[in-house]
């Protein structure tokens, strides 16, 4: 089993779900001192690179989880429409 941490910048990815052509992630950086310990982002990746956009950060974990859930729902609906 691979024990390497998956990172997006300074954030360790703690939750991820791939839906269609996008991955929705939650990351945390407990060492952050600017009130931005948690993030959610939309990721794209292939064999050459990994890219995250629509990054939102907060010190409010429930807020980030709520945004993560909203993004999962949006991506699921988009994928359903494409299928």
C-alpha cells in the first residue's frame, strides 16, 4: 500500500471523489496560521499533470464539507446530463 501523502500545494488531500471527468477534493493544512486550514477544489489530472481550480479555503471545516457536497452534486448532475 502506498503511504505517500497526496498534496495540492500545502494542503494534504483528505477526501476525494472522482465523478465523470473531474475530481472533487477536500484538503487540510493544520500548520496554516492565516485561518485557511481547509480547502475544497475541483481537480483535473492525466498522466502528465494534476491541476486544481475553483479552490475555496476556510478555517470552518463544516463550511468546506458543505461546499464539497454541493460540488459533488453539481458534478454528478453535469455527468448525468453528458451521459
